[in-house]
């Protein structure tokens, strides 16, 4: 007999866990980078608008799908699609979410493993020694990522932490981790933001971030803002749907979804304040690669007063953000095995975690350790290596397609009676909010995510 389905202890548990799923490297580096690249203020305003008009509506749709069925992505879509036109075909949407979680975790855990290594080095003083020698950080990082044994070790260590977070269940595992890590993450980031006010670049950073210059806003920038608003909330991969399936019927769907988006956005803005203050203080060279977090940034940290403490706090911060994200990815895959294969949670977590780790070994070896998979480039030399190939496919195809189909399915295939029935539970006075959401999920969200896919196919844009 299947074990009783887990539930969050309350609204706060769900919000912290889902916010933890959303917060990750995208908040701490990608958003600051694309904001810098797109000239600040006006881009931020478009991004905030996209969060409200695209991100939150799709997030609420995922929560509705999960809570209404109390099932993981495959079972949820199958149950709701039953008896409708093309019902069996819609089940593929659920499998796409599970596949996305599996693929993304197989390479995301490798980058997450880097944060453990750099946290250890920062605490032990080795990072400061490398930062003191010109070029040493870049040399070390290049050798480190190309060392297959080190990459497998880091991947394995982070997967063990991830498995530990999922193994003990919804309330005793995932929620407990989120209740500890999310407040600590916010406190560390707030402390770094306060410290940023003492740097020479703080004033310029605030002006750059909050003073819009619409003359510099391009079509490319608008598309990138919409794209990041979608990706930053962990949409299209079934994570929010899965977490929503553990939500009590007495909780407010719209209030929870809005709270998650607000937390995620505040963390992204705080990260911008910290990063821009450092960038403008030291006239730092900014590139798209997340590798800059492990090459250029440490050298900058140690030029600040208390650099050792700042470096340690920063890598702990990134590790916390990564762990809350990897836990949600493994939960998507594990919940499939629990619901569809009728495995116990322990069996599902250990088996799926091990399978993802073993597959991740190929990604770990594709950063230079093994030439065959490091040079694997079916999508061209710009995405050479299995790691980069899967990153491109997940970010540019699996997630946008998943998000588009979720919007269409929830907005057009479910009846307004069904979605209103779910939305009003826990928040019966939200009819006007619901009416606005229905318009956005039917029209604004599909058009916006469709524009992302159009920009990938016809404009050559990439969202990674």
C-alpha cells in the first residue's frame, strides 16, 4: 500500500521551499550580468513587468495543476487531460517536466559542486593565496574543471546533500532544509548588501539599477527580460507543480505564488546591488560565463577589507542557493517514481539520485577530462561538450516548450470552473484577481513564451 502523500506543514513551508527552488545561480549571477549588459534601469522595469504578467500567471497555473490533483507532473496532466480532446497526448507534457528535472540536475549539480570546493578553499585560506598571484585563479579553475576525478567527486558530494534533503520527505526533509537555508541565504545576502554600501561603486550601482534610460532599451533586451522572468521562477520543469501537489486546500494559491515571486525578485535585486557595487568599484570585466564567479570575482573579494570573510560568505550563499534548487529537481523525478511506479520515498530518492549521479558523470567528464564527450557538438562548436549541449537543450527548448504547453493546457483545456474552484480555496475573495489571471494565462503568457521560442528559432537568441 502506498504511503500517505506528504504535505507542507503550512503556507510558510511551501513558500520557502518553492522560493528555494526558484533562487539559484540565475539570481546571483545571470540576472546581474544580463541587467549590466542591457544598461540597467529600463531593463529592470521590463523584467518586473514580465514577472507580473508572465512569470506569476504560469507559476499559479503550475500550483493549480499540482494542488488540484495531488499528483506529480505525469499523473497530474494525465488525470486532468482524461476525457478531453487529445487527452493522451497531453501526458507527454508531464513526462517533459520529469525529463527536464533529470537532465538539468545531471549538470547543475556539477556547478553546485564547484561551490563546495570554493567554500572550503575560502575558509581554509587557499583561495586568498591564489587570488594574490596574477592569473593563478584562471589557471587553477581551468585545471580543476578539466580534472575528471575532481568533477565526479564534487558532483557526488552535492548529490549526497541533495538526496539527503529529499530522502526524509516533504515536511521532515525538503521543508526543514528550506526553513534553515532560505533565511540564512537572505541574511548573508543582506549583510553583503549592507557591506556594499561602504564601497566606492555603491552610488553608481544604485543609479545604474534604478534610474531607467528607455533610449537604450532594445527589442533584444525586452525578449531577454521576458525570458529571464520565466526561467528564474523554475517554471516549465514541473518543480512548482510538484511542490504545489503537497499544498493544503486551505492555503491561498495566489498569495503563495505572489510571495514566491517577490522573494525571488528581492534576492535578484539584492544580488545586483552587491555585484554592481563591486563591478563599479574595481571596473571589473563582466562576461556571461558563470565561470567568472570562480576566476575574476575571488581576486576582487580579496581587494576589499575583510575579503576572506566576504569570499567565504559568498560561496556559502551560492552553495545554499544551489542546494535548494537541486532538491526541487530531484523531488520532481522522485515524485514520479513514488506516484507512477509506486516506489517508497526512500527507494525512489536513492534510485533516482544514483541514476542522475551516474548520468552526471558523463557531464563531469565533458569539461575537458575526456576528449570524445568534451568535443561532442551536435549543435555546433558554440555548444561543444555534453554539459553545454544539455544546458542549451534544457534552457532553450525543454523549459520554454514546457511553459508554453502548461499555459495553453491550464488556460484553454481546463474549464474556468475548474481553475476558479481551485483558486478560490483558501482565498474566496479573489474573483477579480482570478479574472485577471485567466486573461494573462490565456493570452499574455502563451504569447510571451511563444516569443521566447520565436527568438530562439529565428533570431538566434540563447537563454542559458
